[in-house]
């Protein structure tokens, strides 16, 4: 590499996203890049010329190790949708002028399906205008819904946290006596894909039966059948634990979370904010069955729990960051790095690059055959798929009993302003 690299983070953060950033930085430097810039808040920040020189933040090997263990997007993220090229060329001209000013050879974007839309459009624009900058996507999302890749970095750590938390919640449910029993509903992220919710089944093992039911968004949800099933289980045991996706919908297509208080926020990609499914169902069951209920929304915790990250996930996140730089350095553009599983036992996985046009804006859902016939649990194939991705631990760097992270540029600047 002879010139500079710029990297951005976009979409919902994960516990592994900064490991990819560390992989991009290290590989770019090793391949001879002069400067490695970081866009602050993705392409949205770039348009306002907000960026940093990563060397000012990653000064030592310890900084790099802390970065790998720091959750949430170190550079700051965005949910910014570029206009179609024919709609507004000015935005593109502005971005490319900034890239020229910074002498950028490779543009790496760490993100999910919406973020790959940015790589797709920018690489198309570079072709139209004959611009030499190369654009490569680096996969990331806890939702695990990116097409053409076996899985996405960020998913394994979130799945590990979910499996672990479910197990702890199940244990807690058995310790107190309630006259009509206890029903705990645990709401899990993932929008329209059930990969994360299915990971609740990882709680199952020799010392735990796992959750009683798991509802993925790929299957329509019937409130009355749900109530009856809960009652049947309550007739046999004192505590019922149910994992539900934030994105479950009734047969007529309405999100269950919208049955209660309506949710108004919609992002630039048209995604509604999904929240409140567990609260709605817990209220519904309490009203219908008169038992004690509890609603738990794992929310931010499931994507920021770097203290419980999967070693496989953190290593793969680093690897895909490096692979994205390598691909750009070797001439690829309009591509995304994918993970290719070579074997389950022993687990082996490699990287390849695939056309981003076949990935952007698409959603990979849980295959129907990986869900039980009645739609209330995942199959053993699902569990075998996810199990290798949660293996191993990454010890946090503990200071005074609390994990140490790397201060983000935004925190540093806001702190200085005080
Ligand atoms: O896209 C990842 C994700 O974590 C989804 O699972 C979730 O629905 C969404 O982001 C939440 O986004 P936000 O943090 O913007 O509310």
C-alpha cells in the first residue's frame, strides 16, 4: 500500500466491532499504508469532514489490545442512507473530494446489510467516474442476517451472552414460590431475523433444560395459542421462561410490540424501533392467567457485553478487518469479506470476498427447517451451527475490578469541553 486508508463503522454496534477496527489498522500499517484515518460516525461524519488519525489513539500494543476488548463503535456509528446516485450526485462529489484531499487508496466500512449499501453505491460511483479508490465492506452485526457469509462477527459474542443470561434467568426463576407460578419473558434483538433469539437455546445443557419456548420473527405469532401453551407448562412447573424476538408479528403482520404503546421512531432505512414486546406479553399473560410475570429486555446489554465475548468471535472480527484491507490492497472494490465455514469439528473457518451488490439491503433469515414444527423452539441443527461461534473467552484487562476500555474520540472531546 502506498497511500492512505480510511475506515468507518456503521449501524448497530457489537462487542467485536472494534476488534475489526484493530485488524484494519494493523494490516493497513503492515502493508505500508502511510496514514489510517477513522471516520467519526461513519459516512455521515465524513461528509462533515469529521475524522481522526488512528495513530493518535492506538499508540501502543496495549491500546490495540484494549481496543479489541472495547464494546460499541470506537469511531462512533451512524444509520445514514446515501441517496441513489442519479438523485444527488453532489453528495458523492463531496465525499470523493474529501477522499482525494486525504489521498485515500482504500475505504473500508465495517457494518451490516444497510451499511453495505454505502459500499455498493460508493464503489459504483467510483466505476462511473473512473476514480481509483477501492471500497471494501467488512461484515458486522449481532443480527447475523448478512447474506453469503456463514455468520457475521459480533453474532457469536451476543449469542454467548444471550445463552449465558438465559441460563441465569432460568435458575433465578426456580428459587421463589408464587401461588400461580412465574412467567418470565425475555426479549432479544435481531429485527426480522431470529438468529439471536434462537441462541437462547444455548442455555440448554446437562445442568439446565433451557428456555421453555423460543419465538423467532420468521414465524407468525398467535397470542391465544401462546397463552394456552404457557398455561399448559405452568400446570407442570412453577417457572416458565420464554425467549421472544423483538420482531415477532401477529398473522396480520403487526409487530407485537406495537400492540401496546405504539412505537414511532423509524430510522433512515425505514426500520421501526422495536421494543416493548416482552412488556406487552408479560402484561397480557398476567391479565389472562393471573400469575406473576416479569419482562426482561436484554436490549443494549446483549451487544455491548465485551466482558463475556467469545474468543472465536473476537479473533474472526480481527481477521475480517485484515482481510478487507488485503482485498482492497490487491485491487478488489465493491466487495465484502465473508466467512466461509470449512468444518464444524474441529471448527475451521476462512475468509473470501463476495460481490457487495448481492449482499447490500438483503436479510438472511433462519431456515424454516431449523425451527420446530410448532414454531416454538429451534432444532439441534441450529444449536450445532451456533455452538462453535461462542467458544473461548477473551480476558478483559481488569483495573480495580472493572474491565478497562479505550476512551473513544467522542468521549475524549466531550470530556475536554467540561
Ligand atoms: O442492527 C442491529 C440492531 O442491534 C438490531 O438488532 C436492533 O433492532 C437495532 O440494531 C437497534 O438499533 P438502535 O440501537 O438504533 O435502536
